[in-house]
């Protein structure tokens, strides 16, 4: 990356910005006021010049463009030839490179591991995450990031996971047995500052409908796993905004849908063997994938579209659990993961992964069916979100979102549409389109500068030159330091790590 500092009259540059800021005005920001405030505050100016801007919208890429950043916001976007002399400013040479919006991992866990996860996200261009399980530790981490005390991605944080009186999970989830307890759990989430409510597999119908009603009353949204006692479309009608991991999608699009749903409805949740129900549901889902019915699927996808519910396939984690347990044991990215987490991953993964040759073949077929189903959902207009479920075994912060984009393209999305699932579409889903997700005046200065064209090959998303997060520039050297520091933290003794010793080292899924 070429960096120079050009000394000129900074006030002249901001004066130009005040007169050239039609985009700022369109974003509801008075350009003259913005420039005046920036000058008074001595706010840093950064200019990315000469890059091809892939702005996250449906518009074409714009070669030889410039993006002017003032503080933590984008102030101007246009042809590189139209930017005047500036100074003092930091100039990033974008010639021969591509500039995309900062990425969002829409299903993540573990942000409270402050020496490990936040730097790994940012080094990989992930400037925002949807953290899918809330508790005191990660609420504290989110607040540190907001206050500027910790460098990390923007965090949209769930409530505690809300599940029924029988659950696959233990603390810190919230278990509810009736409508009164369910409503109280939603009120507690609102009081704790949750951005949305997370629902889980084993919620009784009475509890699920009470959660939906209380969320509506308090102005909260809710999302999460398919609740087994409800059909997906029924859950969507009650307001569930996203369904994670493709669980239940094969059943919902199968010619045997009613048969399999009846079998699940007839089986109780056994508190002495809670995993038995999950295992049955997963096996029926696998069998359903072999009985795909186009007409049933078309009706299901049309229903999701009409209700505005999204799918988050999380292929990154689904790929891991479709392979034998030792498949990823030598992944080079493990150097960024502490030994206690590695040990936990190796132990827990055996609960899910295939062992015999027949099981391996069945799970591979199941994974390929999930790819095909996601492609069908995309072609039928269903909204998709790119997420990884990082903190589950061998799913790595930042790195695995690049893998997820590969899988989305393999499923049938174009590279541009795959990229939009973690930029524009993620922002729209979160209600943050005015501030993030695309490159335009008034938007947050969250950007990733790439050495190759992601629209030609989505794998270019790994070829990162520079990351800008809330206006802070992380060049190659800064990104290398983030990775080196995370590696060093991962290799320190457990007692020396800045992470909770109370929480289980796992994701929710």
C-alpha cells in the first residue's frame, strides 16, 4: 500500500468538501456544517484514491474512484480526478485495487475473548458482527468497543438464548416453562440492552407465542433456531426474522414434510436424554433432503418472502460437522486459538460428526443438499445472510467468513450477491442501512481494500491490503500486528488470558 502525506491547506480542502457534498446532503448531513465541525475538531482526513469501488449496491463497480473519509465517516465518493489537493491527509493508494464495504458476520460468538476474537475479526475485514448469545461478559465487551476502550468490530448483541424447560444447553441461557416466564425473559432482555431476542429449539408453543407477543409489545425483534414445535412458516408469521443453520429447511421443502413434522410433534423432549430429540430431528432433516419437492419448496420460499424472514445457512459450521472429527485437527489457523478451546473443540465435536464410511457418505450428501437448497432459496428470492457460527469447533473469527462466502457462491450465488449478504443485506436486516453496509457519503468509514477483484472471484476477499474500521486505518503492518498479538495471546497460559473462566467455551449451536 502506498502512503504519502500531502501538505496543503486543510481548511481549503474542507471548504471544497462543503461545496461538493451533495451526497452528504442526500444522507441528511449538512455538508457545510459537517466540514466546519471537522475543521474545528481537527478530525483526520483519509483519502483512498484510484481504487475500483464496489459499493455494495446493485450498481456497477466504479474504476479509478476516490473515497474521502473525515473522522469515522465517509464524506465524499467520486472520480479520483475530481478530488482537489488536500492536506494534511493520509492518502491510501488504491490503484489496481478494489474497495468494498466492511464485512459483517451475521452469526458469531465469543467476542468477550478480547485478546483473540476482536483482532481476528478486524484483521480479516469483519467490521461488524451479530453476536448470537448475550450475557454479562460480552455485553461488557460490546460497551468497551463502543466507548473506544477496545479495538473491535461493531456488535449487534442478542439476548440470552431463551429455550424451554428441557434444553441442549446450560447456563447462561434462560429456560422458560410457561408464557409468564417467557414474557419475563423478554422484559429482562430489554432491560439488559439486548438488540434482539434469540429463540432456541425446544421452546414449547405457549412460550414461543408469548415471546413473539412480548417482543412486539416492547418493539424488539426475535430470531434464532427453528422451534421444533412450530412449522417454519408459522414461526415466521409470528415474527421470527431469521432461521439459522438451515435446520428444518429440508423438512419444510420435502414431499414427506407432514410425515416428519408429525413424528417430531409426537416425540416428547426428554429431560433425561435431551439430545435424543435433536438427533432424531437432524436424521429426519437428512432423510427429507433426499425427498425434495419443487412445488412444496416453491410454496415455502414464497411464504418466507411474503413474511420477510431470512435464512442464515452457516455453511462454515455445517461443513465441519459433516466431516470426520479429525478432519480439521491440523488447520493452520489453530495457532490463533488457545489450547483450552482446542481441547474443548476436539472433545465436543465427536457428538456430531460421522464415523463409519456410510455415515460419512450420508453426511456429505446432506451437506450438498443444504447447498442446493440454499441455491433454490436464492433463486426464489429468499433473503440470505452470511454467518459462520464461529466459536464452534474449527470455525474461526474472520477467516471462516471468507469460507462462508465461498460456500454461498458454490450454492449458486454470484460473487456480488454473496458479498451483499455480508454488507448491504446484513445492514438492511439489522435496520442500519443509513450507517453501514454500502459505500456512500454519510456512511460509517468501514472499508476493506483488496488486491484482487471479488466480483470476478469471491476468493479475492482474502487478499486484503487495508481495513478501515470506524475511520481507523489498519494497513498491512497493523493487520500483521493484530494477528501476531492474537497468536501470542493464544499461546499464553490460561490464567494469563483476558477471557472469562466462568463461561463454557462454545457457541450456541
